[in-house]
C-alpha cells in the first residue's frame, strides 16, 4: 500500500537537522535597484545571522536592467547572470548556475522573514519533502491583504500551485526531473508547479514566512489588479496562449516590461 504524503506537522522538524541541505537562491531582476538591496541583505552569505538562516549561494538573473541593479547585486556578493527578459528564462538561467541541493526562487521585492531559511533547511531534512512554498505576509495593513495572504497559502495547500511571490523551494533533483522553468511570457511558475505535482507536489511551510511588497496593488489599485489576475489565471487554465495573456499584464512602475505570474 502506498504511503500517504507527510502532513505539514510532520514536516516541521523541531530539532537541528541531521544532515544540512545546501541552499541556493535565484532572484530574477529588471530595474530593481529600489528593492534588490533589502532582499540580498537578508539572504546573502556573511553578516551577523546564523549560517543556517542564510543562503550558501545567491544568483541574480538579470533581464537587461538599465539601472544599478547588477552593481548592487555584486556589492552584496551575488553572482550575476544576464538572460533574455522574462522571468521564466531568467529563473532557468539562474538555476543553471547552482549546484546546491535546494533551490529557492525569490522575487526582488520579497524578503524571507528572520528564521525562514533556517526553517526551510529543517523542513527539508525530511527527505520525503521535495518541493515547498513559504507562507505569505504582505507588507500592508488591512483585511484585503490578509485575505490575499490566506488565498495564496490555501492555493499551495489545496492545489500545490506556487506563484512566484510565495517563493518556491525545490530540491535540485526534483527541479531537473520536472524540466525546470519553461521560457513562458506568463505563468511560468504555474506550469512548473503543474509538472512538480506529478512526483513532488509542493507543500506549504507555515513556519517559514516571506514578506511580500504590496507595490503591485498600490500602483494599479487593489480591486483592478486582483480582478485582472483572476481573469488571466482563468484564461490560462482554459488553454489561452501565455504570450497573448502577457500583453494584459502591466509592467511595474519603472515602465519597463516585467513578465511573470500574477501576484495575487
């Protein structure tokens, strides 16, 4: 009889792991000088935090920034790789440079909370766990944002689908088995989640939190951004071409293209 997958409670390990997992972080960027320093300060090797709560390697996969993004990334000790614009292509290029056991994919405006990376390592000490997502905490007050957080976490729990701002963590072997990130203009994160579900269904790590910027909702308006994202998601799951859908996903405030899955 097949053994059922471990529960979330079973995956939370309260003692130090018997075997440390090496952890690499990939950050896709495009003109992110306003945000990248905060993210890299949190995850980069060195500094006052315990080694378990930092990454072993950090790769910034840049899609053609014209600002100081790459300069700032190198100043924090990150490796920088240039890639065709588009988060799918950028994430794939960053992952290709890493030889760590675990890969964590982090948006430039998302910051793992204190202790989150250490919790990731503890959870993956259970070798049955192959893919996971962090629990969201949007950095803005109000019931609307609490509901968005709840929806994102439930999407991982119920469907095993991880959007980019939930910070997918996956064993490198499972990532390669799933074929890695596809070079899609939109919903590359959803497509990878679909592939992972066949053998490595992502699970939520409630004790590992990622702080998510509210900039998308603030720039576009909460109702408008959320409704647009729902419509795009419905169209994608109905078989629409991601290239066509990407035309309706507005860039962020730099005015330059920034492609990837909706953030709500």
